């Protein structure tokens, strides 16, 4: 405001506290060069140069009329996500400043869940500056934090916690003496930075706040519970008491240790002294989680860090905790797991993240059963559309770090189907059945981008009708440093002819997609019917979108780091279908790839680290024996062959004779893809026996493998962590 030389400025807020804070900040810059005043809550600084006004006061007709429409050079709207509300709109429609400037930490937050209200549109989709938690930590703008995910002893589900009329029994569990003791023990153990604790505690309901506050007070703590029913004066008094130093206490005003609340502290509160934040509620959204965590991130004198204690219960939405902490909005289950595994690597600087083992398992359990994904995708789509000011493409999701395109395809088969579902009658452009079939096949087969062959060929066919195998080989080498044989060009052509299917019924469905033919002269010719499809603008856009996403994924995830001259990248995740594609099987072999699959000179061992629980009276789940498959350390892996197959069986001979042996591991059956752990050598394989479910002893081979590459430490710990029966049934 100073550098732009604005003479008169209106700063619009929704709470008196914010007006006072903003005025103090502006006075630090301007001193006495500008007169400043507050409008609202009995203050009448209408004639000042810089006015800090409460919207509830200013939006009234008689107060607006005190100003000319062009009175202000600039109008700043604090907490601008509220600006679609009628009160703000009345002010925005009346004034005609040189500049409207909106500021918000949560532009995508909808106060009334009306997704059609678009903050970005109000500001012409112009984002002057954007910074997220991770970048702010990198730039040392915020106080470092130490986050601890701690298992809660309240075993309520989120439905029970959120119930409008919570039962007495359930409420008793939330406020039991045992839970209070557990919270206090953990708060004391993890501590705080500074002379005394100055904490905020977020609960799931006001009644819980009041009861817990009372119990804390009985134990000698000084706390209050705040809700929407408290006046601004009562809130400000509580904030001052929390922030004050112990030596400033008087008989009338004593310091507070904690303030309990549900959500009134989520925004518009600037108590920089907060050094401990305790979360006693399910995480309903990453936005709210960061708002609450952020209450402690302001820097203050004598505060080196803030401690965040998150009491994690048996909640469906636990997967949102790593989503919020990492800032990753892709909602890809594998990515979310990776953030829980990597912990401290998620946050820059000196901040740390730690989950206790039980909390980790509760989060992994939640990730395994993510519910409501279609709703999450829809919200992400509308947010992205609002931000861009146009209909997003699948590539926009990828480029903007929103929902992973593969997650969308998993739910809807094609982006086109998703668009039809979310836009309904607004999406008038239609594709015919054949065009939809092509999009469905390509989305299923090549969108993941595990290799560039098919994507590059499709890209060339957008503008050329004939391309040679030689040209494809040269261009893949130049553009992607990717070597491909003539046979692999042939295999890629077959993939684009609809051959890459697992069952005959699927092949009969896709064999007529009619994209190209590959002749004996090693030339690829595009079919005229496909050219005709490409003339349909919407289909053309969708094809280009698939190509762009696939190639971007290849460059980002698979282009470098290939392990030992294989097409696989160490510790990336692959499906059995991906293995079939990369090994040029000619079709999707995943339905026949069980624990072991031999493909030419390569053998692949697929291991599920934690098996399903057996039914009562059985040794193991049918078809899934409890094999002794486990890492002894970072190099040695012990594996049991399929039951009934010892070293003399053709099965084991395939394993032992393969020149190249690969290990792929997933933690549980809930994961669809496997981590590629690299190649191994068999250092011992001995015949043994195992009892089947019928009580009969059957031959097996017990194999000791040595990995070529030591398993990455964080992944090793993740696979080794136990999934107990209790955690599997929560």
C-alpha cells in the first residue's frame, strides 16, 4: 500500500480482533503518516485515511452511503474465502476501487459446502501470489513444528464422534478420566518450547470442550472452553490470558494453560505465543487440519518450535492426515503410504513428523479403505475449474498436483465418463460408442506412462498417417534416451491394436478399436476411421490429454533410475499388468501371475508381505497360505515356494534356472501394486514340508535370497511393521 502510494484504503474483516491486528501491522509500516481507524463494534473511524472495518457493520446501506463509490484506491478483503457471502458482495458491488485484493489461506474452503461459489472468479482468476505450508517452511517464514501422531484410547468411530445426538456412553468415552489422564501424560511427555505451556485443544463438539476443560481445571490446570456463544470480549480476554507471561499475573487476571474449542479458532486468530496444539478430533479435511495446526506456526520470542499432538482414533478419514502434512493432493493411496513411511522427509527444515506404530497402522488401515473418493474427486475438479477459470483437462490435475489422473480413471474408466457424471447437462459435446471404447482402452492400458513407446506412436499419428519402425526407434532414443528393438515396436503396435487384454471376452471388446495397422515392411499406417475420430474436436482433445499425462508420468517417474538394465525403476510401484507390458508379453498376463511367473529369461516373485487372516480352524486363508516370506535384514529375503512344489518340481526349476530373478512386494492385499525391490540371487534352497488346510504334509522349497541392492531403510521398516488382528478389524 505504501509503495503504490494509495491515499485511502479499506481493509475489510469479519471479526474485531482481525481489525485490531491489521491496524497494528499497518501502523508499524506507516507510523503517523496516515490516519487510521476502526469501523464496527462501537468504533466510528469513518473519516480516517486507512479504515479497518467489520463487514457486518459496513455492509449496511446507511454506512455504505457515507462513502463515494470511488472513495478508496484499494479494498483489501481479509479471509477472502468469505467474499462470496452476501455481506461481502454488497460491499464489493457498491465500491469501485483501483484494486480489490483478497487474502486467504483457504481459497477452496466453502463455508456452506456450496461448491458453485467461486472465490477465484470474484478476483478474475488472478492469483498475485501463492505459498503453501511446505514452501513457507523452506523459506523460514513459520515456526518449526514437531508433529506426533499418538494413538487415542477412545475407540469411537467417526460416525459415533460426529453423531448429532451422541449417546451418553459414547460421550463418556470421549471425556473419561482415563482419556483425560492419557492426554495430560502425553502433553507433559512431549512438552513445549518456552517457560510455560500456552496451548490450544481442538475437540469434536462444544459439550466435549466444556467437560474436558472442567476436568483439566479439577486437576490444577487453568483452561477455558470457547464456542460461538462467547462474545468478542470474552474471546479476546481468553487470548490475552493464554499469551500473557506468568509474572504478569494479578489477582484479577490469571494466565491460561489451554483454550478448548471446536472450530472458532480455525481462522482469524493470531496468538503467536501458542507453543502446543492438541487435536482430539477426526480429521475431516486437510484444509481444516492445516488451519488448526497453523495456529501454532507463528514465530514468537522465546519460542523455538511448536509441538503438535494428534490423538488418532479409529477414523475412516485418517488418510487425510498425511495428505495435509505433505501438501500432496493427488490422493493416490501409494503416495499417501509413502508419506507415512518417509515421515520427516515430508517437511523441509528442522520440523519433524512422527507416528507411533499403532497410529501408523490406523492410518494404513484407513488408506486401504478410502471411502468417498468420488466426492473427493468432484471437489478437486470444481476447485481446479474455479482456479483455472475453464474446464480442466486430466493433464491439469497432474500439472497442478491435484487428484492423480490414475485415481480418476480407476473410479470412472475414462475422463470423459467423469465429465459426464460431474457436469451432467452442462457438458453438451458427445462422443459416440466407438470413440468412448478407444478412450477406455487407452486410459486402462497406457495412461500410467510406465514406458513411452505407445504414447509416442499415438502422438505421431496425430499429424502423420504413416511412420516407420526405424523412425520410432531413433526418435525414442533422441527424445527419451529409450532403446527399443524392432520386436518391441511390433509389440507396441499390437498393444495399440487392442491386443493387450487378459481374457478373450476383453479382447473381443477392444480388438475393433481400429487405430493402426503394422505391415511387413515395418510401417505403421493409421486407419481412416481413426483419422475421422480425430476430426471430432472433443475426441482429439481427450486423446492428446491421455498422451500428455502418460508422457509426463513417464518423464517424472520412470525415465531415469532403471535398475540393472531392466525396464524397472527400483522401489517404484508396478501392477502385474505393468510387468506384462514391460516384458512384452503380448497380452495382459496378470490373471495368471500369482506368486511366481517365468517370462523368458526372467522370473518374477510376487509377495504379499502380510497375508489375510485365516478362518477359525484353518492354518491359512484358502489359496493364500501363510508362507514364511520376510526380510531377515536389508539384503536377505526368505521365501517359501508354492505349497506342493519343492526343488524337484518344474515350478522351482523355473525359479532356480532363470538368469534374472526379480522380487516385487506389497504390504497387504489392500494394495493393488507391488514395490519393485530389484534382482536377487538364490543363495540357498532346501526341500521341506508344510501342512495344508486338510492337515496333510506337502512338499515345499524354503529359499534364501540375497538382493542385489540393499532395501531402502524406510521401505524396509514399513514392510516389517506388524498388522495385528485388532487393527485389521477396527
